[in-house]
């Protein structure tokens, strides 16, 4: 069984409170996801802030425009430090995404650690090499640009 990690880091010229308020609001997920993914939150009446135990459902079109249901649970939240979302239903055998923020001189360091395992064993490992790893990097690159547009570049 193949297991992978993607790690990213971004420096943002804003206060810890501003960055935290933005990234911990479910409504802002769509703002930092590429349009071509067809990202749509299907959960109703979401609160302004994530909390432990929160379930969020989405519809995404990650490949060839084919709609996929994705359900995540927010499993850990430490205010202005980090939160973790884990896939409960979706395309991966395992998806564990840590979102960390910390104040640094002049702004915030935001780090992400995505641990994942594609489905289908060997075929999933091949798909990761050919498609999945590149697609995840593209998504995080888009997110970096979207956050730069919102907060500026450091």
C-alpha cells in the first residue's frame, strides 16, 4: 500500500487573527480552490468557524469533470494554531490534512501537511505518479496565489 505526503509552506503578510479567521471558515474553501475542480459545498447551514467533529460534504470534479462526493470531518482544532480535516467519504483510501499557522516577523507562516493513500493499491500508486501528485501541487499552487491576492505577498 502506497502512502504519500505533500508538505507546503507559505508566508503571508497579515495578522494571525486575519489568516486564521479566513482559513477556518468553511465558506472560504471555495475561494481557494481552482474553479475547474467544480468545488461545491453541499452541507447546509454551516457555521462561520470550524469545530471538532464538524462534518462538511462537498461535490468536486477532480478528473475529467466527473462529479465525486467528498465528506470530511474536522477532527482537531486548536484556535489560531491548527486544524485537521480527515476524509470520511471520497476518492482516497486515506486523507489526513493538517493546516498549521504561526505568527512570524511581518506576518504568518502557514504550513500544510497532507498525508494520503490513493485507492486501488498498485494502480493507485501509478495514478499518484502520473496524475495525483501533480494535481495536488496544482491545487496548492492555486491556493497560494489566491491567498496572495487576498493578503499580499511576503
